[in-house]
């Protein structure tokens, strides 16, 4: 099994489509429905045996949750903040602009 190239809190962008986002979870290999997988056009359908990332994603029109294969992600080094409304629930922004997962204190 392949080690994930990207990490939780990292800002990434899609290699083919105009969206970007912050990673909030990683599956070591494909873990979505077959229906979802089959909905991807065959010519761009990724392999299942690679990490898949859950993103708080955004494009020019909206914010949403995306599920993307590692082969279709690139590091986003724009330095632009991600505007997804759930960002502050899951992450703290560090002084250098990175997203650090929130550690919820257990009482």
C-alpha cells in the first residue's frame, strides 16, 4: 500500500479541474461507492489502489466536500486562504498560513 503524499491540513488543487481545498481526511485506498466511481468518465477515472483525500473544497462559485485520488492532486502554493465555511470547525490557521487540525480537548 502506498504512503499518502499529502497530509491533513495541506492545501491542494485538482490537476484537471479548477478547484482547490484543504485535506481533512485520507483513505489509504478508494473507500467510496461503486456508483460514485462509475460516475467518473472512464478516460479520467483514477486507479483505486492509491490514497484518496477528503477535501473542504472550493471553486469560483461555491464550497463543497470533494473526494479526490492522489494522482489528481497537486500542492497549492498560492498562499491564498481557503474560504470553505467548515474550515474553522476543523482547523486553526497558523501564523505562516498553514491549517493545523484542531485538537479537541477531552474532559
